[in-house]
C-alpha cells in the first residue's frame, strides 16, 4: 500500500517544504497539499517540485470555483514541467458556506465539477480545448500536452459515481472504511462499467495519529478538525451509520471510529482496513495540535514510514 502525507498542516511555507523533504527521505510515496490553512496549493507546488525529486505531488483538493479551469490547467502545465510525471491534480467544489463567503454561487456543484474536469483533461491531455457547456465555456491551448491525472474529491454516492464516470481518480476525506467498501467503491465501479472505462483509483484520505491517550486525541480532533460542521461531511457520516454527525460535533464514537489512532499496530490495522475496502492508496493527514511542529508529528511519520 502506497502512503502519501499531507504536508501543509504545518505553519508557514518553509515548514511545509521541510516536512515535504522529510517525507521523501522517509520513503513515502507522495506529498499532498490540502486546501485548508490559508496557503495556496498551486503556489506552493513549484517550490516542492524543486526541493524533492522522487515523490508524487498532489492537491487534495484545489477549490474549483475561485479559478477558471483553463487557469488551473495553465498552472498545472508549469508544475508538470518542473516535476515530470509526478503531479496529480485533485479538484473539488468545496462547500457552500466557504464559497458564499467569497461571494461565489454554489449551485449544481457536481454539474460544474464534471465540466471542470473535462476541460482540464482536454487541455492537459491534448494541449487544447474547445468546450461549450452549461456552466463553463473554454477555448484555450497550452504549448504542449502534459501528463497530469485529474482527480476529484468524493464524499457521497453521487460524487463517487461522477468520479467513476469521468475522473482519473477519487480522493476521499474522513470516509470510514466500511462506507468506502459498501457505498463508495460500488458506486464508482458501477459508473465506470456503465461508461465503458476502467475503475479509476481511490485515494483514501484519513486523519491519523500514533497516540494511545484517548482524551488527548479526542481533544485534538475537536479543536482542529472542523469539517464536522459542514453539511457534506455530516450527511456522508450519517449515510455511513453515524446520525449523530448531523449535530455538527465530534462524539467520542465518531472520533474513535473515523479517526485512525492508537498504538502503531492498531494504526497499521486501521490503514489496512482502508486498503481492504478498496483504496489503492492512502493519504495521511497526521493529527496535529495548534502550536505543534514537525518534531511533534515525527513519531507518527516514522512509525508509518515504509519498512
């Protein structure tokens, strides 16, 4: 099982670069940048491309609505030349409260995302696009095609179906292993089969901490993992058998069954459960308290590093 690490939970650009370099030295498969924390994934990636040499580089995920797809394709074209064969572009519509805070409409998020994916795939794969859709128009070209898989974030069944139908991969977040096994993967397989294409890879994004102190882990989750307040996550977790998530708060049961924590052996078992549920690759965000730095998350990284 290939494991990648989310690297921009640390504070500041230099800390993110240092963590990415450490992740590569430890032998992990990939470095990922999430869209939280105030930093911009696409602005950070050129620095990581030049400070690493082997690891895959990915976004999990870029918020699509603030950028036109042709602009994102142009940015990906630059980064792909700095890190040939290493860039994977994960995109998603984000969430209504976040987008409306920017003054952006949040109607038909999956309809918009499908057109967005198709435009970037055409620009990167063919070097040009002529597209007239319901939500986007695009006539643009790149100097040359580039090899950049275009993946999309997926939480609920309809998003997994869209990924199976059009994307080059699906990236989850906080989805429990049984939900991936019973809902996510069947939806993606069925849609891919109906579209006459291979099932795209599933990247399972999970929060992880090697730590046996239940009170500390639960406190850290409640203080730092704010996704539970957003309806998409609440509804996904309710679908997965946790109706208490609709209240927008982390219960002890939610923390213990959604967050992967415990001793090294238990964490590795939980990661294997994600793989057994259908994940082709794991994306690990180390649970990190406010004020904690690289030294505080090293025990988890070192425990999970390839042997």
